[in-house]
C-alpha cells in the first residue's frame, strides 16, 4: 500500500498528525518528569513502567520523523527517510513488549524472575528487528521508492501480529491471574489494551489519522494514574494499606454494608 503525503500536506492532515503526536509527547514528558522525582519508584514494576514510557516517547518521535521527511526532496532525503523508517520499525514492538513485561512484573514481583521473563519476551522483538533490517534489501515490511515515498511491504501484516501478540499475551496473563490481582489493578490492566487496539485498527485502514501512538500514550497515562493511586493508599516502608485506604474502605462499607 502506498502512502503518498503530498495530498495530505495540502489538506493540513500532516500538521494535525504532528500536533497530536506533539501533544502526546508533552503529556508523556510530564509523566516521566513526575515519575523520576518520585523516590518510591524503586520496585521492578515501577522501573518497567518507566521503560514502557520512554519507549513510547521514542516511537512517537520516530513516527513524527517519518511523516516530516516522507516525500520531501533534498540532498540525502532518501537515506534520511530510510533511516528514520528503519528506526521506527525496529522500535515498533518495543512498547508492547514492555507492556507484557510490566504485567509480568505486577504478577511476579520478583526482579530475578522478571529479568528471566524479559529474555523470552525479547526474542520476537529481536526477530522483528532482523526482519526490519532485511526490508532494506528485500522490502519485507516497507520500502522507500525513488520519489522518497514510504510504502508498506508485502509482509506488513507481521507488524500488527507481533504487537497485538504481546498485548494479547499480557491480557491473558491478567485474566489468568485475576484472583491474585487487586480489583482496581485488574480493571486498569485489562482496559489498557483497548485504546491501542482501536487506535491501531483505525490507523491501519485510514492512513494520515494519528490514533495509534496517541492511544498508547493515553493508556500509559492510565497506568501512571493507577500507580499514583496505589502509592497514595499504601505505606512506602511496609507496602501495607495506610490510614487513607482504611478511611476509604470504611466509607464504602458504610454505604454498602455486608
């Protein structure tokens, strides 16, 4: 499928695309800065969340770079477009991989086990990176034509399979371990997959609509709010619920007595 941006530039769609991406970047930057200032971000799941956040920022930057240079004519334009597109494809499954790892860390809560799981989760990402590099020679996933225009390759379908495979695996883990996950975390972890699923389907069929990575940014924000909620209601030293959570529980009990 060819993706010519000339008509999109004339219609102002590229500007809107970049505007949405920049808004998502600003949102994620604020979340990152607030997370880095929090001295409690020392657990394996909180560290994994930061990796998820940073990888999402990088993929949005690469995505914006692709839109900016596609179809432009200047010295080395083709090489620049090819390099940015290659980086984008290599990075594409990384946020999804870290999402699966984050769910694993929520369940395992053991850094050694999470690191071992990470090695297994990394395998599809490495294979996908190899396929992305091979596309420079055999156009598997993408190619840039003589007019410096990006096109999806014949095997582009591998991209959603790998990405949604990670998300499906994470959702399966959440459902399978629903008895050991708190009710609030369970809802948040399940809902995470919905915005990227919807946004990805829209962007796959309607090129020029910036819904995929902005929806991922929204899901990352949801997880941040959930983390903040947990930290507000637990004691940092013991990990037990604090007085605020007790008051909340008593209030709910008063409204809905057993």
